[in-house]
């Protein structure tokens, strides 16, 4: 298992690769393989066969492919900057993530 700094529905920016600079929302995190699927980023072509029982028409579909987690930076909702994520414990014992640039807590 990899240490995951992104969660589902986080807004992230891609830092390297062919989709460098692209921003999107995290749809799914795959911690076992250290990857995440980001909406509208790293698109690939998927060839599908028609299946009338499931109402699948078939053809060539565009689909998001997983990206490595170390190529993603979380965008802070407070300062709108890509930032590193820190972790800290509050007084009541709950752990939260925070922005290293502006110290705002991330959801």
C-alpha cells in the first residue's frame, strides 16, 4: 500500500508526463497500485464490442487512464495554488490534511 495524499473529489494538477499542467477532479484512487483516475486527463481509446443485453452500442470510446500519485499535486481551495499536503492531529484527536503554503485545512 502506498501513502496517499489525494482523496476522491480533490482538485489536482498533473506535474509531469504528456498531460502536464492539466487540472481535474479525482474520480477514483487506487492505493494498491499507487495510481488515481482524474476527470478529463490522460485520455485513452477503448474499443468495445456491442452488447444488446446491456444496451452498449460498441465502437471506440474515450476513457480516463490512471495516473501515478507522485505526478499529482493537490490544489488548495483557499489559495488556489498547487501545494504539498501535510497531516496533523487536532485537539479532539481527529487527523486532518492541511495546505503547506497557507495552512488551510483540506476536506
